C-alpha cells in the first residue's frame, strides 16, 4: 500500500541484465536515467563498510516509502567521510534488487548547513528521539507509563501497538486533536479519552515525541518529521473535535 510497484517492476527488469563481471560490485555506474529516483533526507545511524552501506533513518519519501530506518548502498568514496549522527541528503534509487544512494551530502549533526538537521527552527527536521524522550517523560508517561505498556482498562499501550507502527499522519492527528471512543490495541478495546496536545506542543516537539515512541521499547518504526506535522496541522486547521479511531481510518 505504501510502495508504488513501478520501481519494483523496473528493478525486476534490471535484475535480468547481467552485470559486467570485470567491474567490482560496488563501483558500478549509477542506474540508467530511466530508473526512478527520489530525494532522501535523514540521519546516518550506522556506517557498515563491509556491506558498502549506510544505515539511514530517513524521512517519508512521499508517494514511495514511509519514514523508516534502512541500509542503503553507497559508492566506496562516500564511506570514509560518513559517521553516525550525520545529517544526510541524497538521491535514492533502485539498482537491481537493492536501494542505492547517489549525490550524497553529509553534514555534522545539528549543523546550520544541514537541510534536514533536527534543529528546533527547521520545519523539515527529522524528529529527534532524545528530545522526544524528554517530552514523553513530561507529558505522555502519566497515562501511557514509562514502560509504554499503558494501564490495563484505562490507557492503551504504545509499546508494540499497531497504531504506533502505522500511518504517521494518524499519530500526528491523535496528538494534535486527541482521541475518544473505542479503539482496539493489541486485542483490548479501550473507550476512553486522550486530550489534545496541539496547543501545548510545537511541530518539532510532536515530531520528536512520535519519533521517540516509534523507536522506543521494541518498536522499530521510522521517524516523523516536523514538516509532516506542519502539513497535517494545516490540513486540520479549524478542527475543534477530538478524533474517533473510526474517523481516522477514512482520512
Ligand atoms: C491523559 C492521559 C493521556 C495522555 C497525557 C496521553 N495519552 Fe495517548 N491515549 C490516551 C488514551 C485514553 C487513549 C485511547 C483513547 C480512546 O479510547 O479512544 C490514547 C491513545 C493514544 C494512541 C493511539 C492508541 C495506541 O495505543 O497506540 C497514541 C499513539 C497515543 N495515545 C500517543 C500519545 C502520546 C505520544 C502522548 C504524549 C504526547 C500521549 N498519548 C498522551 C491517554 C493519554
């Protein structure tokens, strides 16, 4: 549902072509102009020279991929310059069965030059899990608990919860405007009320706390960006009601 299948088909076609056996696997030329390419922004979370890859926590790639953390192949000359926590911008494309990056630009974490720096003022900033943990400890834990397990019968869990792993826009809506009425999480139905936090929290703060929640405990979902929060906030401007879970399915 998240992925368009065109790139996949294209990659299957490419997979049928044989690679020049003389050229080393990781320095082969970029894919042809016909291959679809997407701008990517995120943060390097690990450098893996043995796989010629960077582990990158990237923002949503609209129309192609949700925000997530994934291993991405890079040309050999990129690796020596890369370190953890750098902000990365690049062009993502598929080469055969793999995802590759070209036009890679790396900058120090929080650097002013970094387009995707998780700086408080940058609207496009990828959520910062550490900042988000502090917000969680200030606001969310009273109901959802430090363990993320919630309280049986009263507050649903966030650890291992289906809504948390799902559509980030839906999560943003829940935090902005609140949630009421029945929702079933991990097989248990809650019919309670979560108050809105849209007045209290800035776009970047909501991105931070959701990025934390999506990566905390055993959750393994990608970050949420402040740009996404700003977009959803604008789309729902003027809304006064809390959401119901049913209503959110049709947004
Ligand atoms: C006052 C208590 C309270 C606070 C504070 C609170 N929540 Fe909730 N939250 C709830 C309740 C209750 C529900 C279920 C509402 C319902 O029954 O429809 C819920 C539902 C959710 C859900 C969807 C269901 C699930 O378990 O995945 C998410 C996601 C969520 N909250 C995230 C947050 C985040 C992030 C914060 C902090 C910014 C937060 N909540 C703060 C009470 C709270």
